[in-house]
């Protein structure tokens, strides 16, 4: 790669995606290979001081392809980005997003706004999903430093971006996670309440959806739990996550596997 | 049909060099110096938004003097090159030496073939790691590239400033001392530079992937006091 100089009228500006498109760094479109590994259930829940995200660790093609995939990554200091759908394209998408936010910051010496980041991802999703069957659905959650709130943005398959004021889910286990969240969500959730609800929602998805893994006590592999708030992106330690799932699991064992009609 | 006058190659190069030097001398100078824990970049710059010093990559910084629009374009190209290389290969494959060479080639091309030579002098600084050493690459308007061992001065009055800085700092020093001596060298004996006229950036390991940080006026004051 030589020195990428552009004249003023053809300059791609601070957008790494547009630069990558111009120089052929982005992946091919129009390929039709469906049998690739898929990543599943991730949820985001808003609480009073930010957003909690929980995601399972399993990638599934015909069989289980991997048990320890990371589907939630920090996109930058204040933003978490999760993916569901084709793993290969999803991982590339996360890389593109991370790099784009940093690229913008370096080029302009100012960070993109959270809404700016959310909108920026739309055409990237659109380009992928409307030209290949290798679908990727992202979920963006972040702390908005200019408004001092946690915010969640979800996307449809065509790249449409929608802000959610309560919670959002992506992936094949969504119906079960979403049902749990619908019953358990309150607008005054504190951090602990949001982590509890998030863990339970993911537990339900893992229980009912064959492509979503719940807690794996045999291998000590647990879903990822992440908080995004004024302190930035933080991942919960494995022991803390294990403890939360152990509590749910013990309860469920005592009730003989029956959720019990309450959120316990 | 009018015949163009014959101009000898020697004269042509001399004229172009003079032109570039004049352009560079119009702007203010800067100092880049290695200190005990990183790399310091100090520029005299009364503007608080048109920067001369900038982050290129995790361990690489850029500085330019001369015509702003010309070196800013090179800065942008550098960021694109670094991010593109890191995206294609891996973050650890982004090497300042490769970038410095591309800059040198481009400046060299512009000097001999361009409509006019670029009126800039630039610096690519790299903070060392287990993979690569700490380096200061200075690239002049005609594409000459120099690998400076401890410090580099860019700009019109480079020789005087260099003499002053070399006298003050004979070995690698801590950040505060290096900054003080760099500012004194830029100012000279007759002037004192107010903090608002200083632009300071450093490359230093602080446990983060990205090592570049721009110092605020308050941080500069604390280091200078």
C-alpha cells in the first residue's frame, strides 16, 4: 500500500469505511455461501446509570462451531458493539466499526457523538445485508457523554437504525430473552437489577433456543456481561458472572426446571 | 514559437530548494526529543485548533512545520496508511519506518517533478516496544530522510535552536526537564513563550494501546513550574 493521498474533490474525509471502499479493503459482496457459523443471542438493558449487555458465547453452523466466541466488544471507550448472524462478517464488522471510530477521532481530533456512531453503522450493514445472504445484525449500546445517559440502538436487516429506550435483543434466542425482559423491565432499574434481569433473560434464551448456550458449568464458560456507563466499557469478571448464573441455576433446579410464573 | 530559456539542472534544484526553504522559514519551529519514558513533541503554535502535532497510530506520532494545508494532507494520508495497514495485516505490523519512507518518496517526487516543491518539513516519531526501537525520522522538503538519535528540530531556525537544546540537554532526561529545555530552546534568550502559544504532545506507555496524548495548558504549566 502506497501513501494514500487524495485531491480535495475525491477525498473520503474522516470515514474509514468510505476510504476502505475506495481502495478495495472491504470484503466482497454478492457471494452466496449460506453454511457459515452463526452467532446468537445478545441483549442490552438500560438502567438509571447506563446500559448492561449480556451475550452468549456459542457459534453454531450445523454443529456447535465454537463455545467461547466474544460477541460483545468495546467499539471505543464509551461504546459496546455486539453482533448476531454470520460470525465471519460480524467479526469484520466489529473491526471496521472500532477502527472507524478511532480513525474519525484521529483525523478530526474530536470523537463522534453516540448518535453519529449509530448512524454511521447503517450503510455498512446495508451494504452487507442487501448484497449477500451473510446477514449481520448489530446492537450498539453506549454512554452518551454529552447527554449523560446510557442509550441503545438496534438495527433491522436492511440497516435501519432505531433507538430503544428500554431494552433490545438480537439473535435467534431473541423471542425468549425479549419475553423475559418485557415482564421484568422497569424504567427505574438499578445496575444490580439490570444485571439480574439481563442474566435471567439470557438464561431463558439458552434454555429454549438450541443455538444459544446458557452457562456451561462443566467447562466454566459463561455468557459475557458488560456494563457501559460514565466509567466507560467494563466487562464483569468471570467469577461474578458465574455467581449470578449459579443463583439462577440453583433456583431452577429446586423448582424442577419450572420458571414458576414469577420472574424468579 | 518562443523558445524556453535553458536552465541548468543545478540551478533548477537550487531555485526549488530556496523556494521551499523560504516557505518553511516563514512558519515557527518545533522540537521533538526522546525523554526517559517516551517521546516529547513541542511546537510553537499560537492556534489552539490548527495542530502541528498529531496521533498517527498506537505508537506513532506526526509533526509538521511549514505550510499547514500541505503537511495536514500528509498527516491524513499517514493516518489512512496506518489504519489501512493495521486493518489488512495486524496492529503490530504498522511500522513508522515504512511510513517515513513513503513520506520521503512523496516529498522527493514533489521536489523534482511537482509544480512546486512542498514547503514542509515533517517528523514521524515512534515509541519503542519489544518489537521496534524508539525512533525519530525527520523528512525534509526534498525527501531527505534522517534518523535522529535523540532529538530533532524542524523549521526555519533549526540550527540555532538545535545548538541551544543540545547544550541544555546532553543526555536523555525526564519529561519535565526535557520540556523546559525544549521550550527555552524554541524561545531563545530574548523571548518567553506563553503556554497558550505551545502545542505539546507525548508518546508514553500508560497501560493503554494508544500511547499518544495531547497535553492541556494546565498540564504544560505544571511540568514547566
